[in-house]
C-alpha cells in the first residue's frame, strides 16, 4: 500500500487509516494514510526557469 499523503510505502509493521473519498461521481477509491502524521512531498507549482520561447 502507498500512503496518499506522503507517497511512501506503508510497511507491514506500521499503522494506517483508511480514507474514502466521498467527492465526485463514479467509484469511490479507498486511500490509505499513515497513522503517524507524515509530510506531503514538495510540489513545484511554477517553472523554475524560462523555457526560452
């Protein structure tokens, strides 16, 4: 299983919680998150340099 919060694997000896996404339509995917709080990985929201176009 992969943690939906930090994108790291959940090992067999670690606790986890099950989260069901109730938004949207269609199938409701089941997500798993670590019981201990984990930090989300950094995400780049803008270009770090110009593309030179």
